[in-house]
């Protein structure tokens, strides 16, 4: 697999980084942020982002068991708490818009665990990782280039 | 919404209530989005940009974004025919330039990542019509409308109130 393009406008890259950083900070839970970003990157098949966020997740103390079971979190009730599960369900709905909207029950479940400010930042974080997934997959940026 | 014609009054379903005023609750995120939006608009033809935004918003079912970008496209001189045919562009190629068709195909692939990657033939077709810097700008523009679509749908922003040029 060859990289298609290394080009990315500096202003675009900086603005994307700014969006990610501000959303992550506002969510205020670095470990959960990594779970969310890994799950979105799994759905969008972004190898670069998976490499980067798996490595960051380990750095933030996310357990190997959670990382192993993340793509089947719904079936792993003992491994993810209710708040994490609500965030992951929202992550999936916001990432897979093409299948149709964000269901009320998914939104309301998230709204029970996150106040408006945290929820707005959580949505921002899902958007931000979706941005990176698109920019990396399109240009076919290979995994492994990131060190925390 | 109520519409009067000569004989009858049509009663439409009530307008949904937005879920969350995300820009008010996360003004830092909103500001970062505006900065990204401005950065990604650079160097792309305005008409092409609106076609891309409308097509992505159709695929992501973002009513608010469709309202905004069809109005902006019309205000920029786009034809009704080209907007109407957009969701079936593959069957109406003679409404669009080869360059626009390549951009629309790339828009769909980059928007529907969950179905699997961006195919080589789609990327290469786009690369024949856009030089590398312009192509990456196009990818950035597709990415950013996808971002607005996600906020719009998730927070259920309601369509119908946008005035063309309101945010420019």
C-alpha cells in the first residue's frame, strides 16, 4: 500500500488539531476520549488513527481488556460501565449517519450520563475523529507513524 | 408550517424541537469548527463546493445543511435542475462537467467510509481532474461538510429558517 498524498494545508491541519484538542479538553475524560476515537476509527476503517489512538489509550491507562473488546462493547457488559456504553452508542450513531439519523433512545441515553456542556464536547470529539478518519483514509496515510 | 392556496389550507406536521444548542454549550468547539470551515473553503470553486456540500448532506440526511446549501447554491447562480438531479448524478452525467462528476464520486466515497475505504479508481479519477493541492482541499471540504452534518443531525437543528448568505 502506497500513500496517496502527504499534502494537507497547514491551516486545515492546525484547525483540525484545534477542534480535537478543545473537544477532548471539554469532555474532561482522556481515557473515555480514546475509547470513543478508537471506536469511530474502527467503524471508518482508519488504520493510521487506530494505531495512534490505541497507543494513546494505553498511555492513558485504558485496560487491554477494554481495547480487546471495544468492537463488541454491547456484548461486554462487565467491561464497560453505563457511561462508557452511552458514549459508545452515541459515537456509533453519529459516525454512521448514512444509516439514518441519531435515534432518540441513543441521544437520550447519552444525555442521562453527560450534562449539556460535556455532551456538546463529546459530540464535538466524535466529529473531530471522523474528520481525521476521512483525511487519513482518503490520502491513505499508513499506520505506525505516530509516537505518543 | 401553514400554506394557503386559493381553496384549501394545508396543515403540515409540527416542526421538531432541536435537541441541543451545541454552539452555546461548547463555544470553544464552535469557534474551532468555524476556523476549520474557513481554512477548508480556500481555493475551491464556489459552485463545485456547494454541489459537494449538498451531496454529502443528502447522504448524511442533514435537513438543516440541505436547507442552507441548496439556498446558497441557488443564490450563487446554480440551476434548479442541477440541484434536483444531484442525488441521481450517475444517471444524469450530462448535467455536470467531468470534473464535477469526479468530485461527486469522491464525495460519496469519503462520506461513506463505513462501507470500506476510498476505492483506487475513485481517487485516481479525481486525481486526473484535480492537481494534488486542489484535491486535498477538496477532501478537506468534504470532511468539513461531514462535520457540520454530524452536528446538525445529532443536535437536530431544524431546517427552513436559513437566509442565503446569512453566515458569509
